[in-house]
C-alpha cells in the first residue's frame, strides 16, 4: 500500500502536468503540441483513481504540512 505522502506527491505531479500542458486563459502559452501528448488526461485520471482513496483515508493530519491537501 502506498503511503499518504507518496499519494499526495503523485496527485500534485499529475495536476502540475495537466496545468503545464494545457493553455489556460490568462496564463502564458507554452506552445506545446497536445496531439503529441494524447494520454495526459488519462494519466491524471489514473493517478487520481489510485491516490485519492488513499488521501481520503488519511485526512487526520498524516500528510506533510506543505501538502496542498493538509
């Protein structure tokens, strides 16, 4: 079983990858070719399917203080 810190790290990295690869309004465009990255959304969904149940079990402060879920 994954530890909560690892699950938190994976969820954070998955969010960062999605935010960094999509051109969101108001952010600087990185000019990435999304046709070369067809699995980004599936990667995020897979990570969340694994990590979120672990994080939900450990909401009592088991995560590090710098965690966005802490």
